[in-house]
C-alpha cells in the first residue's frame, strides 16, 4: 500500500478471468489500484486489513470491466471512401472496385498526400470515438503507404497518438496489404524490392511491434506472405495475418505454421485451418464490421473455433473501405447478432482475447498485477454491453490508474 493506492467500492466487477462464474463476475466487490497497477480484487468482505484504511471511492453500484482493447485497426489513413460506398450501392462488388483502381489503392493515394500532422489529425477523431467507449489499448496498422516514406510516416503517426491521447498503441507493419500502382502486375518485385526493405527500415527505427499481411487473391499469395514472415522472424517480430476474408488460400494455416499471434477475418476458414490455429495457439480475430459492410454472407466458423478451443477476439477493423466503424460496442453487438457469439464471448473478445491477439499479458483482465486500465459502466449486467445498439453507457475510463 502506497500513497498512490486507491480503493474502489460499491461495484460489480467482470474480471474476465477464466473462473466458475460467467464473466468472472464478482458482486459487492472492491478493487485496489496502486498507481498504474491493479493490486487487489475481490469481494469487499475479503478486503485485506492493509487496504482497509484507504479512502473509499464509491462507484455507485456500477459495473467495472477491463478497459476495452481494439486489436485490429487501420485508424491512421488519409481520406475516406464514401464515394466508393456509393459505387457499391450502385452495384459494383468490392473486388470490382479494387480491380478498377479503387479500394485500398485510392486510400493509398490520399495517405501518400498527407503529411505526418495531417495523418495524426485525421486519426484523432476516430481514436476519440474508440476511447469514448473505454478503449485503452489500440493496435494500428500501416499498409496504406506501400512506399518506404509513407509506410514509415503512417507508423510514426500511429506511435505519436500516444503523445496526444491517454492510450497505449501497438503498431503493426502491413506493407503486404496491396500492390501499389507502380508495381502493378509485379507483386513479387513489390514484396522483395519495397515491402521487405521497408520493414527492415521501420524496424530499425523502432516503429514495429508486429508484422501483418493480406493473404488474398486481390493482394498477396501465401508464398509472398511467407517471404515477409521469414524476415519478420529474423527480426524477432510477432506475426498476424488477414486470412480467408474473401476466399480460402490457406492463410490461417500458413500463419499458424509460423506461430502467428492471430489470423484475422477468417470467414472462409475451414476446419483444417481451425485445427492448425488451435495447435499453434493462434487467436481468431473476428471482424463483423467488414462482414457487415461488405454484406458478406459466409460467416466465420464460430462453432468449429469453439469446438477446437481457439480463442476468439473481436475488433473494429476501423478502415475507410470495408469497415468504417469506430465502435467496439457495436462490434460486440454485431458479433452476437450476425455470428451468434454470446455476450460473454463478445466481451472476452474485446478484453482478454484481444490482449492475447496482441501478445499482451498485462491487460484484458481485472486481476492483481495487471495494468489499471478499467471501464466503469452505468449498467448492472455485462450482457447490456453487447445488447444495446448505438448506446454508450460508459461512466468513467481509467487508464493506468488515472481517470
Ligand atoms: N481487409 C480489409 O477488410 C481491409 N484490409 C484488408 O486487408 C480493407 C482495406 C480497404 O479496403 O481499405
Ligand atoms: Fe484489417
């Protein structure tokens, strides 16, 4: 117990720790934080004597959960794609839009045109929307630069978000996101001559926490992704992969064979791929915002993921093309309504399993030793978080012990 200690009482806590009770729920609970860390959690009646003298901060019977974690975003990018949205509504498919030079490539043009300050400024309102729902950890990908300078600038902008807002940012290098126009028809040359050297440069600058790719017919084939992964492994960087979003190229299997932290999207994943992920401990990151926006009809294999015990995380996939969404609460609702995930799976997906998808062990649960990243909600039961649509019951967001 130190001067930094705080004692919260009059609360229910969803610890999200695996336990006998759903959500790891503890009623009539107390939480002791010590600076940026959680020191003690449990029923108030069990509060150790050493903490009993602390001033009590009543949370008025509210529900406490871990601060939410958005483990897959593209919040840093230039421009928007409202016109493409309109094109699709006039009949064009996502792949047709991409092949016509729209899609990812049009965002690349806008991102290349934006300087560092512009990238930060345009990302901040999106970050603020996520933080307003208690997000405390945010993953941000590059992948709209596709040239050395712009990829580095995106990652610098992502890192800079921590200077502008109380949030922890993890950066992911996604150079293998799309083939830029100057390499059109030469994806191998792009991978070898641009993507890999840029990854090395970004790593040298300390800008990369993980490496990702887009394994898809309209992007890169498994052997091209593998070349990027080989370099990432040489640099000791953990891996993630956009896999099986529009078709099944065996991306999740490839990711699992490299011991990747996560395979993301996975609508077209088959049971073989699920088994490979289970064996490798690769987290499934489910992205209902993209499924919804693209009006996809093939849902990810939730039953098979459950059957084989693959942890399921959820994320916004906030990006200007396939998921212009900045709400994890809506993401949770969509996962329940569209994929029949349970509200408990949904909340686990944006807390404990989202942490696992990022390789983090110090957040995503309310347990001693974890960071004091907490959300205080004006609700009684955690199922309310996934149940409502367009309603934000956040009362207080606590980041590293500070509200
Ligand atoms: N899959 C997606 O859904 C996003 N990226 C990816 O690899 C879409 C990116 C975009 O359309 O801008
Ligand atoms: Fe994505």
